[in-house]
C-alpha cells in the first residue's frame, strides 16, 4: 500500500513539473528556430540572440533592470533587517502580531492595487515617473519579503547567546554585529535574493510607476509581445530564465556555506 502511494506521489510530482516547465522549455527550444515562428522548427540558429545583443536600446533596458533590482534589493535588505529586529524585539505579543500582519498584508495585496496606490502617491507628491519612482516602489514592496525571511532566523536564535555576549562585556553594537547579524546571515541572503528575483520579475507595479522613457525588461517584453510573436522575445526570456537559474545556484551555495552547525557556528 505504501509503495503504491509513493509511486502515485512520484507520478503526480513529475506531472506537476512537466506542466510548470514544459512552456518554458518550449519557449527556449523555439528561440533557436531559424523559421522565425513558433509553428514549426526549421533549423538551428543563433540569429535571434545576435539580433538581441545588437539592439543597443534593449541592452540599456537590461542595464536599467539590473540596476533597479540590485539597488532596491540592497536598500530593502538593510531596511528589512532593522524592521525584523524591531518586530522581534516587541515585548507584547499583540503588538508583534499586529505589526507582522501589517507586513504580510503588503505581500498578499494584488500588485495592481499596490501599483495604482504608488501612482496616486507619486502624482500627489509631485514625483516625476521614471527611474526614481520605480526604485522607490521596488524598495517598498521588497521590504516585507526581507522581513519575512529574516524573522524566522531571529526566532531560532537562543536568547542565551545575547546574554552571554553581554556578560562578556559586549556593547549593543558588538552584540548586533558580532552575534546577531552573523547568526541571521542565511536569512539576510534569502531576503536579498528573494527581493532581487521579485524586482527582476515585477511587471504590474512597474507598469504603473514607470515613465519619461524609462522602462524595465518585464514592461518591454510585454510591449514586444503585443506587437506580435517575435523570437526575440523567446531569446530574451531564455536569457532571463538562465540568469534566474544562476541566482538560485549562487543562493544555494551561499546558504550552505553560511549554514550553522548544531552549536550555532557557521561552517
């Protein structure tokens, strides 16, 4: 009976992965099609990738996207760490739960609502839509993600570590930099990479707050797709997919390297 359940669960898992990844592999496969359409594979070519790298406007958009993603992730991680420390330090459970709920609401809220809210805010504040408005928006929606990634590591940390450091004469700053931050490093990296992928991938919020000739890859891909099927979109999407895979692999090795052993000491 157990073997039957295990076999069924494996088959179900394979089907789920096929449903999830088949469209991606289909897209990647046709990015090498010399026929120029997605209806029949006529031959292997790299012309779509060459055309992609010869498009200076698209390369600038790629650079814009990476700069926004890296800067927003960096600022969101710094702010999120202090936000998580603040929530964790709350003595009253009700206050802590309220703050955590407010943080979670921003994650589960529809992107369209968040994007429209930022658009109204920037319009009322007189902020010109462009790189600055996109950067602020990405920082704002990335902070709750970092908080959620860091909080579990803070909860895992034994209070005796902080007590021992204080007994040895460590100042508050030394406790933070020599005890707390090294312990929650895996959570910090998790928050940073999650914020990075969310920023690279975001469309709805960016679509509302971009302007003045500034755009990101997600908005540009949407614009290209609306004009008609072009294998440039396939090539660009393939490169984005590979970049995401690299991020996942890098995060895995970093998390394994910073994983503490049973005594709370990093390997």
